[in-house]
C-alpha cells in the first residue's frame, strides 16, 4: 500500500510508473543507438568541414581519417590523422575540439606531432582568431598540456 493513496490505487500508480519508466528507457536507448551508429557519418562531415576551413585559411594541413588514441580526451573532441606535410616524414595528428575562452566556445584544431607535442593551435573561425590572441599563455598551456597527455 502506498501511503497517502486511497486503497485500490496502488496498482494503477505502479503501472503508470512502469509505463513512464519504459518510455524514458526507450528514448535513452534510441538516442544512444543513434549516437553510436551515426559516428562514421558525423566524423566524415566534421572532417570535410574542417578541411574546407583549413583550405580557406591557407593552411597546408588536411585531415585524412579519424584516429582513436588509447586514452579518452579531457575535452569533447575528435582525433584525426593528417596527411604528410611538405618537407616532413613524420606522422601528425589533429585534435578538433571546442575551445572555451572569454566566456564563449569556438572551434579549434590542435596539430600534434608523432611525439605527442602540440605544435600549432588553429582557430576555425574569426571569433576564435580574435579570442585566441587575447587568451593568457597560462590558459593556453593548460589546454595544450591536457591535449598532449591524451597522446601519451
């Protein structure tokens, strides 16, 4: 018997709670499956968009394929391999993530060499270019060291 309810209403309340819980579990399951099954499509679309921005900005870097390092990232972002740059023989990687600075988010790419060192941070929009130039070196170093730790 549920306290505060008239006798005979216990079964209806439990049934309603079970139906509601089933709906919530179903929605979570569908959302999780959709997120998991669309990962290749989302990665490919993000790669195309970033390559388009890098080309427009005059950068020679191009993302070639998704990369999955052994450790998870401290930020929500995606790792990619980069095609070999001119005059280099080592493999490089790109980490595409949302940088938070001056109270707003902006997309950014960190170029990481095969030793796990961030060699360049490239903002992917004009707002990011302006904000990145104003961020203190200590905050930039914090982001860079967290990204480098992911590659180790």
